[in-house]
C-alpha cells in the first residue's frame, strides 16, 4: 500500500504560505502503515488537477488532497473531483448544512448562498462532516483507489484526519510502521554518524536508521521497521537497540519525540522547583519565546530583558560600561554580567544570557557573523559557552536560542 498527497493552491506555489498540511498528513498515514510515495503541490487549475489525477490514481492507492474547497469561484476542487469521478449532479448534505449554519451563527455572521452551497457535494462521494469549518471533507471510491479531499485550513484538515485514519484502517488491513525517535543536541549530523558508526553497522537488517537534523531541535535519530509483522521479538530487538543507543549518547540525548529542548528544560526546572529569567541581545527574545511557548511555563519563567542597546545592558542589567568598552558587547565578560544581572533583577534561580552577531552585517575578522557568547548563571556560579554558527540571520538566531536552552538543560542535569 502506498499513498500520494496533493496540495492544491496557487498560494503555495508562489511562496505565500508553507505547506504544513502535507507534513501532518504524511505523518498520520505513515503511522498507520501507509508509505507516502509522493507529495505534490499543484495549481488551482482544472486541467492540471485532472492530468495529475490521471497520472497517479491507480488501484490500491490512497490519494489525499488538501485545499481548494472554499466558497469562492477560485476554489474548484469539489467540482473537478465530481467531474473526474463521474458525478452527474451535486446533492446537499443536510448534516453538513446544519454544521455550517451553527458555525455561521457562532461567528455572528450572516448566512449567504455561498455558505449554503458549501454543503453541496458530488453524488459520487461520501461526506466527512466538518464541524470546525464550512467545507466538508469528501471520500471517493474510484477504480480501486481511494480519493480523499480535505480543506486547506490546517485545524479543519487535522479534525477531519481523525475521521479518515480509522476509515482507512478499516478499509485496508495494514501492517503498522514502527518508529522510535530519540532527540539529541550538541553533535552535528556527521559527527554523530561517526560516533555511532559501529553500532549502526551492527543493526539488524530490518531496522532502518535515519538522521534528521534541525537547528532548533537538534538531530533526531529515528529507528523504523517497515513491511514486517511487529512480533514481540521485533519490538524487543528495537528496544534493545534503543537502550544501547542511549548509553552511547549520554547527555547528548535529551528525550524522545515529541520532546523538544524547552519541554525538557521546563520539566527539569519544575522538578527542582526552580525559576528562570533570560537576558537577550542578538536572539531578540527568541529564548524567552521558546520557553513561554509551553503551557504552564508561568510556573517557572519570571521574565526577560531584551537588551539590544548597550544602554539597556548598563542601566537595566547592570553591565559595567568599562567592561563593554574594553571587551565589546559580544564577549564572555559581558554575557556573564548580563546573566548575573538578569538573575539579580528578577530574583530567579537561573538566568540565561546571549550576545552575538546575527548578521548579515556587523562581523569582523575577530568577531565574525555567527559568533555568539552565552552564559548560564545559577546557584553553582556562572558558566559560559562560545558558539560559532553559520547561515542566514534567522538560522543564527534560532540555533543560538536552542544552544542557550541546551546550556540550561545541561546545568540543570549537573
């Protein structure tokens, strides 16, 4: 069994939005044992849609389409799918019409004909009732294939995928794909692969290893078993290999998917009953943003000072003007005083600070773009780290923030 995912929408092709829907759908299909063969992005054009379907639709295949189901004239997916599957008329799905009416009423908007028409679907489909939006999902059985059409609005698509997954599991007797994903930080992909080379070469042939790097979350190591009955022996062997891997990784391992650095750091702070503050220059509040992206972070996060200007470093954080003059803002000495000043100012147990050059301008031979000093001040004193990273401004900021949180994690572990 395999699947193809199609995103329909000119806004994807011209770069206005990023196609996160396909990633979500692929993950859901993969978990249930459907391997995604291809992901396509195509335009809102009738001939383009039909030609694409003619190429990919075949017996036993699942095709999931997202987008193009809105109320306006440029949303043509529903009509095209009806024509493609041989529908001669559109019929009103009363259950979806009721859902649309309720949604419009909750939004305190006026119901119009375009809203009502969204409940009309091709006679060849089974309706997936959407109670989160006005566009229904549609399921077509066509020439031995399954065509599934979902709205492009992410939270509506995700809601309807909750209906799609059990229907697919009922329709096809699939062997689930087994994954275990370990999250690491601190080793680049190539260095990590070198470190694990002997272990990797000894893996059983049915266990596949993938290295998945990300500047914020680090390198994810995914162990997978495909196309194989998941016997107790197979699962035990995967767990045995995971146990070996954990010993090899040491503190570079910070959790298992879906953990991220800020989640783990937050758990450690809560376990200690400790609090945190941040003082940021080049990261511009990114560290604080990652920490506070988690619900419940108010239990341990006190606040942040974004000290972009040197006057703020001096007048708010208490950094010495002489230290700034002598060493410059991007220096070990200044970042130590930033961390200690934030800890003192906000009376927190720990404080993380970062100061560097995010670029694209401002670098020198002595202090190039991507050079970032960071510090962690806590009950056991203040420790620092020098990071030299590369990439554009956004990547440097993101990578620096992640490294600062990892510095906090390692200090909390010690």
